[in-house]
C-alpha cells in the first residue's frame, strides 16, 4: 500500500520547553549527619514543580559547624528520583572549619525524572560521620535547590500537518500485532494501547487541546515511557494509521523499529482569523 500523504521528516520543536523550578528557601535547621540513608540524616522535602527530566542542580545554603573534627568536604546530599537512582554529591571542598560557611554549588547529572506534584526527599549526610549518628556534625540553614531541565529533542517524525481533531487514533486494518502511543510536545506519554481491535491498537483521546502531538507506531511488546521513550518490540508487518476515520499513513514496520508521526491541533478560531486577512496582526497602536 502506498503512502497516503507525503512523508516529510521534520523535528517540529527544537527541544522541550518545560521551565526549571526551585524548591524555595527552607529555613531549617537541617542536620548534616550520619551515613547516606541513615535515620540521623537531615531531611529536606519538596514537591516537584512539574514532570520533567532534569540534569543539573544548584544547591544554596548556609552550613553551620557543630561537631569538632568534622570537615567541610564531608557535607553531602542525595535525592531519590523516580528511577530509584540517587543524584548525590559533595557540596564543598575544605577541611576543619568553624562558624558558618556559605555554600553555592552547581552539579550536572545524567538526566533523571521527577513527577510534577510528587513529594521528594533530599538527604543531608556526612561522608565521615564524626562522633557517630548521636552527634550532629553540622547544620544547614536557608537551604534551597534549583532544578534545571534537561534538553531532550523530540524524535524525527512524519508530519501529518494540522488536523481539525484527533479523537480516535487506531491501527485497524493492519496485518500484524501493533502497539501505539501518544505523546505531547514535551514528550510526556499521554496514552498507549496494545490490543483493542483484535491485535490492533486504538487510543480514544477524548479530544486534544491545541498543540503538537507525537504518535509512535510499534509492534507487539514495544514499551513506552515519558520523553518519547519507545523501546521497540519484535512484531513487523504492514500497518495503516487512522485518525478520526481518515487513513493518514500506511507503511511497513520492520522488526525492532518504531515509526513516529506528528501533527498539530490548531488554536480554536485561528483558521477563521487567518481567513479574514489576519485582523489581529493588522491592528496598530496609536
Ligand atoms: Ca563529618
Ligand atoms: Ca555525627
Ligand atoms: Ca497489539
């Protein structure tokens, strides 16, 4: 079956556009004490500002010496992320100290995910636990964390152009066991489906807001995740992708691959305004 539309490979957006977020300043004091994961660790809790992949943290605070013999270089922190991996690190170099020490440290990581609205805990610990967990090594005051979004590029996609609507996305009529997934312009996984029409797949979106969307077509056992993650399955064959009753693409999927499509849902009324000669843009300020 031939392609029903010109296959144009484009990257519609240069990158994800999610903003960074900051935990805000928490006065404390928080203990810096115990080995990582110990009950004596100071605990800093925050809610993620939005779902995203992050790859840099800036840590700002005021450390206060407490137990004789502890080193500045022993001040550590760690974050438990969605993947279970701890982003952790050393906060400052230095030996024996006294009084207060301002800390402003930025660190880069392999991107890790946080989910918007979820609560996370940052542990404050010591690489050498002076005096044991019964004696607090140092305190933190006015502590805050800035999270920087990782730049994740969307996949190259066959652009289906502007669609009036996309309520029903399916692969009915395909000749093999398909799977499909729908992502938004930030790469967040909105929906996925394996079998609805026999072994073929269907997503009922319930209506989409204006914006750019991505559809992944894969074979059985493809696993999908946020940030346009699609680990291919092994099934292969000929498929037809249908959106709201129109066959928008037909192609052959090879085993171990995923095909990407993208389309745009326009802002309500924008087409009409353009048809009226762009009245909005013609207005002039006096
Ligand atoms: Ca110490
Ligand atoms: Ca201690
Ligand atoms: Ca299937």
